[in-house]
């Protein structure tokens, strides 16, 4: 058995999980609704508010899908009940972020400010001009949005300036050797 796939997924209060006949899992909670199509090789059973994932055989691909779909459904349950967040830090003189309505405006040393429009279910917070918090109930969308913000000005290896994740370590290079 897959170490991850055999772990049960407990369903918290206020969250409903439905599995229809073609293995379409729908998770509804206070923060939103998420759906995921699960392979027909992986069986899902709901016993007393706990989801159990099983598979028919030990084919390599099916073993991989067993753990994958368990984690995807688990992330959906956490997302609609608690939500996810990613924190980004801006380092560099004159680099800053601000909110204009729901949109995020980044001044990153370009000739123009870069405006980011949040996708559905995503929200931005800017507690100070050098910190951005991306929040949402879909883990994949939160990570993708954070990656798009980071791509505006990725951290460079010589001075470390740019946008980085909160605990990201940027490997620094020595500059030119002085004579």
C-alpha cells in the first residue's frame, strides 16, 4: 500500500464531500466549492465522516495515482475549511507593492508599474510595502499566483534583490574580484 494513500482523510464540521458515480469528488465548505475528477482505478469510501482510498491492483501507475488523489482531496478539504496562504518578501531599494482595490500594483524598477489582477477565489494582502500575502481556498491557484508575482522580478544572485518567498534561501555569488 502507498504510505500516503492509505492515510484516512477526516472531514471537519461544516464540510460536505460527495462522490458521484463517475468518481467526481465535490467538496463544499465555508470558503468555497472545489471539484476533482478521480481515476476509476482508485476507490473512495466515506465511512462516518472519514474518507478511505483504496486501489484494485499494484500496477506502478495506479500506486502513484493512489497517493496523488488522496493528497488532492485532502488539500481540497483543508482549503474549503481553513484556506491556504503564501507570503512573499520584496527586497531592493525603491521596490514596493500596494493594493488598488483588489488589484496588486508592483513598482519593481521598471518604467511602468506592474498590475496583477487576482483570479477567482484569490485575495491579496499588503501589510507593509515589502510584504505580499496571497490567500485562497485552492492550493494550486495560490501557488500559481505567488509564482506569477515572483516572476515579475525573481531574486538575483549578486545582491539578492527581487521578490522571494518568505523562507526562500537565495544562493549568493561573489562579484568581480577587486585588484
